[in-house]
C-alpha cells in the first residue's frame, strides 16, 4: 500500500513540473522518496538476483583445448598487427586489411570458446537462480514486444521524419562511394566525424533496399530493435526474465529511443545498444565465469567504441564496476574473485583491443581529424559565457532536469523542450534512482547510478547553447529505463513477499496498466505532438530536401538555378544526384539573369532570399511562382 502511495505522490510531483521546478514538485517528490525508502528499506525487498559464489584456482581440464586456444589468441594478435600495418600504410585503400581484421576477431573468439573447455575452476560454483518464466513464455512475450517496437519504429516510416538531414545525406554519399569503388574502405569519415563502420552498414542497406533515405534509417531502426533485445538481456541478468521483459518494453515504446531509431546517423542508437550488450554480458560473465562471455563483452565494448564518441565515457563505467566488484568481494567475503575473473578480464581486454585496432591506427595517424569534433564542441574551450565553469554548472543542471522537466530543444532529437521521459517513467525514475542510491554500495546498483550520471557527461561537456543534448547523452538512456525497471521490480518484490503468496499474478495487472499508459503517452508524443511540431519538421534539412526534390524533377529542357545556401549541400547531392548540373546564384548575382533563349528556367530560392523572389516577380510577371509552405503552422 505504501508503495502505491509513493508512486502516486511521484506522479503528482511529475504533473507539477510543467510550471517548472516548484515547491509543490519538491514536496510531492520528497514525500514519495521518503515513503518509498522507508517502506522498502530492509534488504529483503532488494529485487536483484543473487549471483552464485564462485571461488578457487584454475585447473587444466583439456590440455589440447587450452593449447589450441593459446595458439588462436597468438594468431589473432599477429593478424591484428598485419592488418594494422596495412591500414597505416594504405588507408583508406586497404580492402585486404579488413579481411585480416575480421579473421583476427574470429580467431580470438574461437580461442575464448576453446579456453572454456581447456581450463576450469577447481571447485564447482553455486548454480544460477532458476528462471522465473519458462523459455517458451519468454520468447513469446519478447516476440510480442519486438512487434510493438517494430511498429513504433516503422509506422509512417516513409514520411516521418520528413527531410533528409545533412549527416544522413553525407553518410549516404560515402556509402555509395564504398559500393562504387571496391578499393575504398575507410576507417573514419571526416565529414561526419565518425568511424566508418556505420557506413558499411548503410552500404549493406543500400544493396538490400536501394539507395534511399529510408535505407539509411533502416540501420538505426535495426539498432533500435536490437537494443530492445539487449535491454531484455540486461534486465534478465539484473532482475530475472519477467523484469527483463519490462525493461525491453520500456525501450520499445520510449519516444526518446524511437526518435533516435528513426534518424539515420551513426550516433543515434549505437551507444544504447552496445552499452546494454556490454552490461548484459559483463553481468553474465560474473555469473558464469566463462571465457566466451568475457570475450563477447569485449566484442560489444570494442564495437561500441567504433561508433559514437559518447560510448567512450561508458567504458570507464564498466571499468569502475569491475574494479569495485573485486574490491567489494575482498572486503565483504575476505576473498578476491576467482582466477577465471582475472583471466576473463584479460580475454575481454584483448578482444576489445583487436576490435578497435583499426580505429586506434587512424587515431594515431590522424589525431587532429580524429579529435576535431570533440575539440570544437568542448564547453570549456568553446563557450560564449564569460565564466566557462559557470556554463559547465548550468549544463549539469539542465542535463539532470532533462528527464523530468525540460528536455532537448533540438527538433531532430526530441519534441523541443519536452521531458525526455513520459510522465509515468519520469516519476518511477525518481523512485528508482533513490532506491539505487540507498543501496549504492552494492556493485550492481553502483553500476546503474554511475551509468546514468556518467552517461550524461558527453552532453554536459559539450556546447552550452545546445543543452540539454540528448543525442550526446544517449548513453544515459538505457540506464534511465533500467532504473525505472528497478522501481517496478521493488514494488513487485514487495507484493511477492506479501499478498503475492496467495495472488502471485495480481500485481501484474496494475503494472501492465502502467506500461500500457506509458506506451500511449510515448505514441502521442512522437506520432502526434512531435510529428505536428514545426521545429521538429524543419530540423532535418527540410529546405534543402524540398529544393532537392524540385531539382530531381527537372526535365532536360530546363536549366536550374539555386542560391549559394543550397549549392553543394550534401542533401542536394544525395537526393538530386541524377539531375542535370545546375547553376549557383551567388550573393552578388543580380536580375536580369543571362537565361539561355528557348529554354525554361527554374529558380530555387531559400527563405532568406525574399528580396530576390519579390524582384523576380516584378521582372518576370508571366512566370509561375510558388512558395513552399509546411503542412502545419510555420513560416514559408
């Protein structure tokens, strides 16, 4: 009963926030946290799954497997050195090096799997906890949740969002070059300031679905769907299968995740996906102490580093967790982790290093290009404020409030200014964070708290006029929803210890209602409010997209002229790639223009060229003029 009261008060606190952080909100949230912690302070309400204790040294179970595993790791390192040498000398024209690189990854993973057969702990550990849901039921529910996630990511996919953003077009152009030139195999794309791994995925999407903007966005949508599965895996390792499904559902319907999943950039869902996979397999590694799980953790960490820069600050979170796990075990149980833990960390580091090796080569060879984006967005070096430290503190405040109060103002990332979480999730997040802080000395709760706050740092440390920046802070997205899941898990654990002994499924009805309300709120946010918001509609290089569509329809008897605002823009070069060459109207050009006699002319002007538009109407009264207006309220 007290848990319901706490949730209701947190909801009232969240409902008080549209007017800003005020006394009523503080009062409701404060009362909710006090009641929630007081009611569930005892350790018996902790919903985390117990981890089996595994101790002891190593023994050689199969000498042949152990020797072959060592050989495979040695081969992987040699292959990596060979690939690195070729990339250093020849990139971006070293296609053979990538095959050596893939062979090195395969060799290292094969070595890890064989190592599990070759070496084992001397003493068998405790068995893992029994699952709280059958495999068949779990797969059925997960398939249903994936169906919901696919609907949220693919509904109106051809028209929402409307335009083709600069970076989307640039990625498309580079992917087309990869397909056209078998020798062009870059490591890093200087135009979008990101590793080229994303470009290879886009090139694959072009091969499957054609060269279209939607093909680029399919890559992000696919990552968004995989993130739902990864959320289940992480939730399962923390709380069990049922709560893993809850975490997956929250990611499936989150308007924050949906927005990023429908936006074609390497930066969107890559960090949430690989962070969730890294955490899921890190926790699985500690539970099973298998080298294969440690190796897969290294694989996900390495791949995460090969996409968006925000993942770089997630790596210290994982490192802190492993260090604290070892120290916590030493202090509490007076024993260090088993030998497999230290061997597993070595395997994880080797695999991660092999995966990220090409990017490391580029960073060493071209440090100015590799670090340029971070240098140009770092707040302490690029703020207009007179006091950079004051601007940094303001960034901290804005990012802490973005979940509940005022979210990202950028229409590409969010409904401008809308909180990043729906009202239900935002209220539960407050309770989940409070409970995690109460038990923060436990390693897995420290992981969740550190993940949330360190995940905000890429946004906090970037340009203050963009704050809060939910794209750069996307590493905090999965942590936020796992903390929402924590609050629900505590409530369900409390029910299981009380009325759940007689009515075990009764509590799932109100939880299901909350999840349904969450889905409805997020659907309304993205497909109604955000879809009909001018700032969101206009944020995807929309004027350039409209200009490109006009150019793409120009016939062979018409000469096209565009202002310098449009000329050379990646969106025009991608969408109007097959059109005839067009002429740039510079800022010094004046009417009348030297049109070719006997040919039609198309002039495409941007909104800031209103004077040229009005002058053309006076000089060419018989011409056809049209103003492109948005399908909703907004300027032409």
